[in-house]
């Protein structure tokens, strides 16, 4: 799995890069078929925008983004959103048949 961290219009400190890489590295716990993760930081007028793009098998792409003043808090929020998306996708693919619906017109 490859993790890329980039910054648009901002130089990222080593602490932010390490924190983002650490948090992104924990995502395969929720869905083990992840191929690569891209983290993009942008800085505009005292606000940071962070976006995380997760590419998995069969061309599945999961995206989460957040805006705020603290880049560490943004990473936490984004990872939480992606954990939810990945867990939902994994459950959906495991239970691909879904629940059996009762037949119409059969009442007791």
C-alpha cells in the first residue's frame, strides 16, 4: 500500500506528515483491499482544507474532506469519515444478497 501526502499552497511540517501517514496507515484495518491513499492539504485564508482519497480494488474510490484551522483535527475527522465508509462498503460486499423480503400477498 502506498501513501502519498502533498500540500497545495502550503509547506507541510514533518509532524503533520508523520501524523497523517500514521492515521492513514490504520485504514487497512477496516478494509484490507486498499491499494493507495492520497492525502492533500490546501491552505487558503487562515483555513486548511484536507482531503483523503482511498483507492481500493475494483476501482472503488473513497473520498473525505474537511475544512478548519487545525490540520491535526482535520486528519482525525477525515479518518473517522473514511472508517465509516470503508466499514459500510465491507459489510455491503459481504452481505451482497441482503435480507430476504417477505413475499407480497401472503398474509396470515
